[in-house]
C-alpha cells in the first residue's frame, strides 16, 4: 500500500514540520511575507492548472488519436468531453450549492466555538483543513497516486502545504497542527478509493479527470490571487464526470473515443 499512500504520508509530514516551525515563531509573520507566500501559491497553482489541463490534453491526443485513427478530429472530441464534464459538473455543484454549504459549515463550526477558549483552535483547524483538503489539487493528486502510483502531484502539494502551514500556524496556533488528522484521513481515503476504482476505469477517463481538475486548478489560482473570486467548490463534481461521459459516448457510438477491441 506504500505506493498508494506515499504522497499522503509525505504531505502529513510536511504539514507537521511546517506547523512546528510556525508555532516556534514568537510573533506573527509580517504582512508582506504572508502576502508574498499567498501570491506565490496562486501563481504555482495556475501553472499546475495549465500543465494538467492544456499539456495533459495534448498528451491524450498524441496517445489515443493514432489508436482510434481519427486524426485531428480526435482532439476536438476529447475537448468536448472535458468541456461537457466541466459544464455539467458546474451545474450540478451549483444546484447542490456546494460552495454555500462549505461556507455555512465553516460558519457553524466557528459559531459553536465563539466566546469559548477553543475558538482560536477551532478556527485554525477549520481554516487549515479547508485549505489543505478542499481543493482540486487534493483530488487530482490522490487520483494520480491511487490509480497510477504517481505521487508527484501530492509531493508538490506537500511542499506548498508545508510553507502554507508555517504562515497559518504562526497565526492560528495548534489548530493548524491538528489538521494533519484531516489531511491523513481525507487524502488517504481518496487515494485508496482511487486505487479501488482504477481498474474498472479506462486510461482515457482517468486522464480526462486530470484535465478537468486542471481547469479547476486555474480557477483556484485566480481566486488565491484575488483576480476573480469563483465558487470553486461548485466546479468539483465535474472532475468525476468524464468516465460517465466516455462510457455514454462509447455506448452510443463505439470507437469514437476508445480503440475498438
């Protein structure tokens, strides 16, 4: 199971180390340092989004077009699957009010602890858990780690979370350190789930899930940089729709996306 959970283990370790460093800082980090950290996180997130969405889509075309034998039109077909998954996922997420519900959950937890000694701890735990776990990089990384044994996305995320936890722990304290429980349980569960469903899924579906996740990563980067505030959580269902769309297209017209047996 190490090849499935190694990314999560490293991620937990970096959050622990970052939290300890942040807790050891006697005063809060100056505002200018926290701003440069957040801006850097935003730029790196956008870069990862471009890599996952654009470059990965190009790799898909190069890999599958010769097998299907449709030439240049294959790129348009897989792009339509990606766009359809993103749009349908956004509609589903908006209908379910995922973004609003996540914000409401945060407000509820904050209210439960307001006026009590544990308020700062709870706020730090919630803030860190959301930043570390409720995001497309977590989903894409766990999918890659569980399905392919490739922890590269989670290693990058671990590095980002380590630096982020320094800034958070210096402000919120031990609640950030406690968020390692959320990281371990949530990411480990996702990686194991990806490992369980990877075999029934075809390689094209898994690759397209990554490309849709890349688009959501772009939206996350824009939000971090405060260029455009988007309801990113509403877009998350789209990451899981490519397998369904690929199956439906192949059921209607075999050989359109996948090579015939």
